[in-house]
C-alpha cells in the first residue's frame, strides 16, 4: 500500500471499508466505502458499494 492518498484506487478504499466493518467500526467503514464509490466510474457499482456500507447514523436503531 502507498502512503500518498492520491495514489489510492477505489479497491484500496473498499478493502479498508471491509477491514473497518470487520473491526466493528461502521462509521469509518461507511466513509471509506463512500470514497470508494466516489472513485468508481460505474454508477451501478457505486450504488452497490453504498448499499453494502450504509451510513450508520441513518440505520441505527434506538433502544429504550
């Protein structure tokens, strides 16, 4: 992996998103996936990435 963020590609961000999801860090996973989707040229693929890592702030369930 490179240290220069400009050299990263969508797959790098998607790998990071998967790692953060596995580490139970859903917000970081969402942010990385959002960047992966932004760097993806195919709109269908980008939508699939976004659907796989939804914003935890909008999907969180409140418990009483």
